[in-house]
C-alpha cells in the first residue's frame, strides 16, 4: 500500500525473511518501558533512511531489518529513502502522527531531529540507529565500530608499504570518530610511525566526491583506505583497485566488488539488530537505553572474507585479535588523550 505524506511516498512492503534471535547488551540510564500498544498488523514500524535501499550497504541493511521484523512480528512497515538533513524532523513527525509504534532513524545524523521530535509524541518509541542519545521514548542502537576498525587497522599496518593510510566517511559524528580512532589505534599498535589521514566528503552517497577524495589521498602516497560510505562506497573501492592500492569493505562483505583491492570488510548486520529491537518494542521491553553490539556477537559484527592478497599470517593475526576482543582479553576503556575524552586499549 502507498500513502502520501507531505509530498513524500511512504511505501509498505511484504517481505520474505529469516527468523533470528540475537542478544544485545544494553547500557545507559533509566529502566522505563514505553507502553507500546499494537498486535499483529496493528503494530507499526517505520524507518527513515539517509540513502537508497539499493546501496548494498548501510541503507539496504536498515530496510531489510524492518522487513525481517515485518515477517517475524506480522507488523505493518513503511520506509522513506534519501531523507535530507533539512527534512529529518518533518519525516519523523509524519511517522509519529500516523501512529507508528516504533520509528527507526537510520544514522547518527538523525540524533538532533529525534531529540526535537520525540518529546512531542510520547506514545511513539524512536530508535537512533548509530546514535548517541537516549530518553524516555528514545533508544539508540550502536555497533562498537572501534572494535572492528581496530582489527582492520592492524591489517592495514601489516599491508601498507608507504606507511600512509586513510579513512574516508560521509560525515564527522561520534560513530565515525570512534571508527577512525579504532583504525588509528590498531595501525599504530603495529607501526607507531604510521600516518592515518581522515577525509569526510560531506555526503554518504555522492560518487563523484568519493572518487575525488580517494584520488586525492592516493596522490599523496596513501596505499590503504578504510571507507565508510553508502552508495558512494563502491566508488572508493573500485578506484582503489584501479590505482592498485588496498581498501576495506564496510557494513556488508564487499570483497566481490573489487577482489584485488579489498583486504577484508567490517561486516555489520544491522538488519538483525533492528529486527531484534522491533521485537523488544512489541513485547514492551524496549527501554530508553543505548544498545551496543560488539565482536562478541559474531552474528552481527565480524570481519568479512579476506582478500587473496592478504598473507595467511596476517589473516591469523587478525582473527586472533578479533577473538581476543570478543573474549575481553582486549578491551576499550574510557580515557583522556590530549584533553579529549575517548577510549583507549587495555589488555587483560
């Protein structure tokens, strides 16, 4: 079915999906549960996405998450793609006014809009995917990006010849800063003099900007690139392959896009995590907390397949570090560095 809200189309889809049961660790304040009414088709789930559901990365997994929830919970679902920063509050408001029980905002860039809209609609629970906020009717769903990027940083340092690495993302906010921090810490744990150059294109989907940023970095001597983009991720990966440098996939296993360039991928199964939070909401068990997923939940967060150019000893090193983080032999604790609050590595 199709409804038009403020010149936008919110489209509900039927789905074929898999059932899954996952565990999420909750951290935060407050144990207040929002009373969410809804049973079967009366339970309604919506998601606002910053990019296209065909991006084979972040947005596709977000869309697939509510499709999994629809199949599992017999719920009504809808979505809207390519929500710009200026339209975020209006889109979230429209969903709430239409009586959606749970509204997912798929990206940390939605945090301010959620904080603006949520107090006006106490009977709707808003989930900030990749967010850093919480409240009476606000939960955040986060991947511990620092854990997986730390392992990728180790791989990058073992593979670089120029000692120059790069990180490319769409925007600078808490999640991307944590991912950059983890990548740099991992690399420097292998080579203290390695250089990591960050680049934020300002747009998760602009292919031209992504390619331009990639070429500029490569021209300075960068030979390994860790990227986190949506539609534009393919441009980075394919440009890296053309220029015979290395890259990392992100969110999905992207090895097949450029098998000569990809070292491995930071696989983040947000679809499974989103479906689980939707189930918690229907059971009236969703709380105003930050739900964090780490490498100990390998069905959601893990390294992808390794490229053929990665030597066996590097693969073994990465897998060992990944397991050490999962088993808490390596942890990331709060610390201050250069007067800034962050997290640092601590080995048990």
